[in-house]
C-alpha cells in the first residue's frame, strides 16, 4: 500500500526526477511563505509540471504525478527572496488538493517503482552507449566537451539520470516520470534518443565545418 502524506505543492514548467538537482529562485510572496515553512520544519515540497496556466501568478493546474524536492542549500536575498538548491527524492501521485492557503497543498500517495528485472539490466549496455553518444554530441554542438559520461548501475536510477539530462519537451519528461517500470522507461528514452541522434550528428558536422572554414561566401 502506498504511503500517503500531506505535502506543499509547487507547480512549475519543469519536471523533477529522483536524484536530480534543481535550483529555484523564490520571489513570489506565497512561495516565500511556503519555502520558509519547509525550512523551519525540514520538510520537502512537491514539484508538479503545469498542465495549464502560468508559473507566476494565477492559478496553474498541474499534472497529478510529481516528485518531492528536499531543500539542500539556501541563499537568502533582499526582500525575503531566496535562491534554493533542491534534490529530487520520491515520485508521488496527487490524491486531493487544498486551495484554502496562498499556495497549493495536497494529500499525495508516494509511489513505489517495482524492482528492476533482468530485461532492465540487459538494456543498460545499450543505454550507456546511446546516452554517451547523445550527451557528448549535445555538448559538442555548444563547444563543450565531456570526457566520460557516468550512468548509474541501477536501471531505475539510470533511467532517471538520462531523463533529467535529455533536452526534450516537458511533456515527454512527464511521461517518463509517470512510467514506474525501469525497463519501459529506458525503452521510451532510448527510442527518443535514437530518433534525435541523426539530426544532432548533422548539426555537429555543420558546426565543426563552419568553425574550420569560417563564414565563407557562396559563389
């Protein structure tokens, strides 16, 4: 049975994964209050991708599945503003939402992903090879270089590591967050990476050719 808990909720235009670090600048009054309460109680809050609405002001309607965030560092600024650094911890599904406070609060059920099976472990070598290619190509296009790409040995952690670092639309990341099975999650990620790589390789070749030849004039 999934454990239920009361959780402060923070709708954002991003998807948080377990093990992922996420910095946030806190400037709205309602979230200043919320984060101060979390700090005082040493309590996590929940990050949910916005389905409709705006991140700042208004009443955003979020997706049901999100990830708890633990505050690991705080930088206090003027006017009660803060820069906070958080770490994603646990997936959860929202059961009910309380809108009586300035910020959202909800009853959530913590989600327990199933143990990874043999198929998930068998997918790791291909995942390492493709993610290595993807990440090195991604950085090379921006003139940055990665010597070694790390990937956890646990399939679930590896899938979340890939998900947090792929440059894909938030809706795709939300699908990965909601998929609890590690092998299925890796399969979804690798399918997207495999589709993206040819275009990325082409962009890298064009970028390197331009750097080598400069801005030439077509005759």
